C-alpha cells in the first residue's frame, strides 16, 4: 500500500515529517535506517485550524505558526526538506476507471481535470492534481487521483517555509495511514479525526474505495449507528462492484470508545474489528522505537515512515 500514499509522483529523501491536524501539530524525525530519532507534539487552541477543501484553514495564524515552529525547534530542524501531512478534508481522493488512459502526464492531467471538474468545488486552474495507476478489477485502467485547491495547500506549505523548511511532499493523513493496513484480504479502514470520517477499502495493494465525510456528531455524541450510516455507502459500493464481502475492519480515532463500536461493526460486516494501531503493533508493522507515536495515536506519521521506507 505504500504507493497509494504518494501525493507527488517523485518523493525526495525526507527524514522529517510534520502533521497538522484540527487539534494539534506533531512532527517526527527518522534516521537513514528508519529508526525514530525523535518526535514532538503541540496542542492547538480550539478553533485555531478548521480543515476545509475550499475555505481558508488557518483561523488563528499566530497559534498555528507557533505550534509548527515549536515542534520543529524541538527536533532541531534547519533548512531541510519536510513532508507535510494534512487533514483528510483538504485533499479529495477519487478512484476512477478508464477503458483507455494515456501514459504521459501532459495528456492525462487535462483528462482528469475535465472528468472531475464537477466533483470539486473550485475552478480547474486552482487545482493541484496527482494520480497513479493501479491494477484494475476488469479490463481497462484504474486511476487513483488526489486533488486539492492550490491556495489551501499554500497555507500549509507557508507554515514550513516560514521557519526555513522546504515542503517536498504533501499528502493527507489517511493516505499515509493506509500503509499500516494488512491488506491480503479486503480490509475496510474507518478513521476519525475531529469531525471528519475517512472510509477506505484496500485489497492486495489496490485502493478499491475512498470517501471522506463530515460526521453528524463528535466525541461522546457520536453513536455506532451514526458511524455505520456513514461507512455503509463505501462498503455497499465495494460489495456490489467487486462481488465480495469486507473481511476485516480497522478503526482509528475512537480511542477508549472502540469497544462500544466494535460489536455493531462486527454484526454488520461479520468479520474481525480491531484498532488500526493495535493491530499494526501486534503484527510487527510498527517497530518498538515507534511505539511512542502509536501511544499518541499518530498513525499518519507512522504510516508515512513505512511508505517512505
């Protein structure tokens, strides 16, 4: 699943990653061998950052800039490339099927812009676009496409540039976290971050479905039924299209509430339901040195390190 997480086609060698979320900024640095050298987390004041694909995200610029500067200072970051991991809401992800698809980016990008122009709420000339081919279910070509509004991406890139760093990679948190999935069988990921739910289905290196939605409630007000109603469209699409059932479910972002959601999910999908991070720890996908990141539920940073390796 490492290739799915790529936002730019060519990834420069990057040992530092900064994840900016609705409630915190986190950064981590790895050695050349992939060992965690250090990490830092700084909480944001409520409402300082409001993720959106369309509107300005940074509401309290002073607080967000200070948090980014603080975590990078604690990791002794100076004049280097950095991977920026952004909220899922910022980057729209689509899986599209084509009977034929051009090999060159010069021909492919205009086709993708035209095909998706009604699916994004901003003009084509404001759109950053990246894509990758993947194995199709049937004849033709399947393409995973990531879209974002240029001015929104620039908001985040300027946070790094303001302290002398060079954004070399930009991707969404869940696309990074997908690297933590064991996908030998059809696996559904349900990941909650703030008010956003990302549902993704992967199967043997193929992203079969992806959807990011706003939840009707947060925290203690979120119920298992609400979660199921948001997950169901992606699961139903997969089962109808691929003619097979979901065989594993991994959940992130529920914390200590996971047990009360696990049983309804098990009843719906008739398969095992576990924490994304706990499963990755148990099967050895998360090394011992990265356990502190898992304890802080920083699956985006951990997933980025797996896919960069």
